[in-house]
């Protein structure tokens, strides 16, 4: 693998981690509203799902460029899982 593709794969892992943080933030907001007795915002749930789909796509791209060693670097066991 070339240094260029490895560098891009590394950047994709960082992006994937950032997307995971964003999705978790949306889930925290939704859970806080449920704890407060409110109904969670459906737009917020849809946004979390969209962010999670994007994260999975980015993880897959990183794995394709960088090989299986990058999958463990991002903390994910498998990108093809549920």
C-alpha cells in the first residue's frame, strides 16, 4: 500500500471516530428528553441514524484503503456487522 492511501485511510478513521461522537451526542440528547418525560424528537433520531450510516461507510472506505489493521485502530470489531 502506498503512503498516500495509508494517509487517507488514517484520516478516514479520524472522521469515523468524529461521526461516532456526533451520533452518540444525538442519542444522549434523546435519552435526556425521555428521562425528563418528554417525547424524543423524531428528527433527532433520524439524524442519528443518518450519521451512523455515514460512519459505517467511512469505516468501510478506511478498511478498503488501509486493510484490516485500521479496523481495530478505530475500535470497531467489524464494519460488516449489524
